[in-house]
């Protein structure tokens, strides 16, 4: 697995703020595969860790650092040279990479030269849009599109991604839903006196944290909690984060926590009555799985395509007024909230357990090896 930015999540490094849903999901999948008997190697960027180590049964190889090399030349060295060296050292049967970017094209090129199957896994609906719009460098967009064409298989998270992949790239995808493992054993439903309305995500425009602030302002009688750090350290990213933090400070019924390490943020689902997702685009939110596993119902403005008994396992709304109305209704109606919680939990058990995800990946891996 080319998991370049996943090391902070895997190692539980609280001093590093590289935390996104894609990294969390890749660690979850890797641990599920290890439990299923698959030997998993992570290729990670250099965050000061040893050149090689083992974490949770996963072999971890270090490659280049985020800022290593001379500007203008670092793409060739150490990025291409370091990545290819680590891939040779991994000596895997199948290679896997998640998230759109240059690494997709580099991985598939190396795999073609060495007769190895390569899997690309989408992390967001944006990965399959024309462009894609979340990759800003022209060279990296070209590498990603080339890699997407050359991948032996493309893993998608939801039915919408299948439609986008077919329409924009003329490829079919293998649907493997995301998974989530509770931190310790089987989780129990949250207590009926849980009253917090929770939002968890990176503070970036596509996640629309401004909608959550507007929701808290429209519902002064409810208690809200917001968890999330800045996605990077560029001036624009930090300025946007500062704007959200400043606006949050004006709302007395909102507790803005900023960045919280994943294992700590996970615990706040135990006290939530509702989870809110305000994103314009997603792949499949890990936060849904954290909530549903605990019988915490969710409200969102986008459709993942998930259905159980022809119903989405969460409250799907179309705009901000509908979001406010749904939240107030659910917080006032315990029976309706519990019905939605049961629906979400049933869908989680059916589709998103680590064992189910591992079985689906095992089938894909066996198919790719048979075709090699």
C-alpha cells in the first residue's frame, strides 16, 4: 500500500496533524487484511520514523520526506527515485494506492514495467470528476488520469462513484464499502440522555463547516461540538481555518475544539445524539461509520447511494433550512431519532464491518493474481 501520508494515523502520532478520512480508511483496511492473513506493507513518507518498522502487524517502509529535495527537481529525486526504491523493497504481489494525485500514475507505471497488478482506490467523489478538481497541478492531473487508465482495478466507495468513473473515464469500478473497527470490542448504543450535535472533519471549504456554524446559530437551544484541524499549512488553508475558528467563538452553544487526534476524536461519538455532515462532496465518510456503529443517527446534505429497505440509513436533506428543521425535529422526537439510529446501525453491520471489507478485498486480490 502506497500510504504516503498515513503514518501519523497508523502510529498514533499526536504531534503530527496529517489526518484525513482517506488515511484513516487505509489504516482500517490494512488492519482488516492483516487479520484475514494477508501480509501488508505500508510505504510512508519520512516523518522521523525508523527506515523499517512493524506496527499492528503492518510492515512500514520509509521513503522521502514531505519537503525533501531541491525545488524544481524534487519530483525526480527524491520522489520518483524514493518511491520506486521503496516499491522494489516491498516486493509485493499487488500494489494499492488511495487518493488522486501523482502517486497514482507513478505506481501504475512501475507496476506495468514490473508485471505487477495495481489497484487505485477512490477517496472522494471528486476523484472521478473531470480533472479532477481536487488536483491542482497540471502534471499531477496528467499522471493521475494516466494512472487511472492503467490501473488493474479501480475500487469505488459508493454507487455515485461508479457512475462518475464510467461517464468520465470509461471504466467500471469494484464497489467495496469503507469499514470501521470499534476501538475496543463491541459498542453499545449511546445513552438516551446524550444531547450533543456533533460535526467532525477537516476544516476546508469542500466540507462546508460554515453550514454547521449557521446551524448552531439557528438553534441556540441545542448544544453543538465541532472537531477538526486545518488541511495543510498554506496561507489560504490557515486563513480559512482562522475564519471558521473566529466565527465559532461567537456562538455560546458551540464548543470548537480544533484538531484532535483520531483516537481522541473517536471518543466524542460516545456522547453524541446526532452527527451532522455538511459536505458538498464526499466518498464515504468515516464519521458515518463511527456514528452508526454506536447507534448515533446522522443528517447529511449529500447522498452516498446507501439504502436499506429502499431508505437511506441517514436523514438526507436538500438545503440548509431543511437541515435546521430536521435537526430540531430529531432532537425533539426521541422515537424518530431511535428509529433512524437502528436503521444506520443495521446498515453498518451489513455493509461496513472490517470482516466484510476484508472478504471483498480478498476476492479482488485473488482475481488480480489469477490474471497476472
